[in-house]
C-alpha cells in the first residue's frame, strides 16, 4: 500500500514537473522578427506607373520620338525601365519615353508593375 502511495506521489511529481516546464517555456519571450522592405523602387507597385522590359538584344534611345531622330543612348535586353510617357507617331506606332530618351514599342514589353517585369526578365534570360 505504501509502495502505491509513493508511486502516485512520484507520478504526480513528474506530471507537475512536465506541466510547469511546458508553462515556463511557452511564456518565454520570442525574438522579434525584423521585416526588411526593399524601398529601392518606391513606385514598383504603383497603379499609375508602367514598367518596360527591353526585349531586343540592343536598343537605341532616340532624343525625340521617331526613327530619324538622333540617338541619345543605348540599352540592352533584360533591362527594366520606368515608363515616363507614351505617345503615338504619324505611322500609328507607340513610342515610350524614359529618362534617357524614347524607345519604340517593338523592342519592349510593357508591364503594370516592376515585379511582373522582373519575373519576365528572369524568363527572358533562361
């Protein structure tokens, strides 16, 4: 009888010990997870901003809209550019304005946000 009583106390002690350890470890303060936002392109998801992916191996920026205007610079396939403006020339071709100059729609793919353009650029390079 005394053996059973000691066994009950021992069982009660172990259960109490396990429950108290569980309570103390579950109440332990967790480390705060720091979320870092990439703010290098604050307009990446803006609904009013379009992004262009250059699809030609090389494209020449034009100083004005049209094939006969002077070359203002160059860009390469896979570059992602923020669209600053859009216009239609005399031949009903779309031209897009960027910081460096104008590019025709024929050498671009236009996307509604930068992340879609990044995804397409990754597939373009494969």
